[in-house]
C-alpha cells in the first residue's frame, strides 16, 4: 500500500511550466588552487604580512584552521555585515603551500586590481593570474541557473546516486533544496537561488540554481581545466504535474516524488507496492517528460565552457599553464 505524506500538499503543481524555462549557460562559481612555488620561510613571511594587515585597500580577517594552517578572508571596504569574502588565502608554511579560494563571478575590476597589486608587492609576480598559472586545482564549482523553475514542480534524479538531503527550507513548506552525493567528493546541489538571495517569495520570479561541486583527485593542473567534460548529463530533470502519472493517486503524488529522490524510481515503486503494469507505466511517463535542452552535447559544451573560462578571467591563465607546478610536493 502507498503511504501518504504526513502533511498534505500546500501548493498546486504548475502544468507545462518547463516550456517557459530560461536555462543559462554554465559559469564557474568557486575555484580553489594550491601553489608550492615559495619555500617555507617565504610562506611564513607572506603569512606575517597578512597577519599585519599589509594588503592595500582590503580588509583582512584571520581565522585559524589548524596548528599548521591559517586562513585569511579578504573583503573590500566598507565591509557589509553578512557579506561573503571575495578571497580566502590559506597559508601552510610547514608544507611550503598557499591555497587560494574565490568566486570568479564576484571578482570585479576593483578586486582583480587589489590582488594584482598585492601579488606584485609580496609575491614578486606581475599579477595574480601569473600566480594561478603555477597552481593545481582542488575544487571547482560549476553552476547553471534556471529561471522560471519551481523546484517542487520537477523531479531531479542523478544517475547512479540518490538524494542525500531533501528538505523544505521556506516558511510555506515548499521544497527548497536537494543534494546528491557528499561534500567531500563530487556533489550536485539544487536549491532556490531566489530565496538564498533574500528576494521576496511573493513577487520574485522563480530562480533555481543547479551547482556541481567537483573535487578532482588527484588535483588538476590549471591547464587541465580546458578539458573539463560536461557534468550536467549526470543529472536528469523531469517536468511533472499531478495528472501525468495516473497510477499514483493525487493525494500520494508528493510522497511518491520524495520517495523517488531517496530510494530511486525502482525503490519507490517497490515501496508503493504497485502492480507490474503500473510500474511500467510510471517509468514510461517519467521518461517522456525528460527536460529537453538541459544537458548540452559535448560539442556544444566545449564552446560554452570556453566562454565560462573567459567570463571568469581564467581563459588566458589556463591556456598559458603547463602540466608542471614548481616546488610541488607529490
């Protein structure tokens, strides 16, 4: 027997909403890179400069991470409460290592200028991209925004994985975030970007972000970023409405979708204890509603990915990099 949700649906599914979606091209949301270019003493000196606040026109907030590593968060003045830092620099003198983590989309002209000047003053390099050339990438977040999408109107399914978190975030009880995978590996997160930005839920247009957090192991050379394959075909998106699956009574539809996210489609059908003919019908109905134009073919992806690198001001850096990192500890 089907088990009903302990709460009745508080919303009405919007039929054929997917026909009006605007799916943006991919962009880089976060990058973390390591460099071993400087020896232990030089890293200690750099760390001291940061502790002393020697970073022109920037606010530095140190944050101890461990006995060997210190993290420094950089802000452009005036610092606004709740504002995210535009750059995190981690120093580990014992390993002659410096780690940079930042969101290229947030690196405006002023912030690039600050990093370039600091690089010239204390790292003896012409500019910050010149430092990045000699790094290895340990984290890469790639995202795509979908405007016009209410998350609860769609069924998300990651191939060979099940949802880790599936919870409601806002006061109306509407599904707000779905997570596939674990944070230490490769992970998909689907969330309500409009809510995260603090937009009025009653007046703002629906805005969903799909974010892929890539943790390459081993770390990638900067030059390898050009060859990143399209990760989004791993995630399937199906347009839904409460009438398309006749085998599932409407009052159980929300329960079934939640069950699919946790158990997978086959597991949810088994839990629902449906007859075999209905199981086949449900599976076919879902396949017919796979969202078109979501996962670009690789040939289309290559051009879009090059554009993403250019918009992140990383394309020239990637093209100038080689598969060798000076002073690298292997």
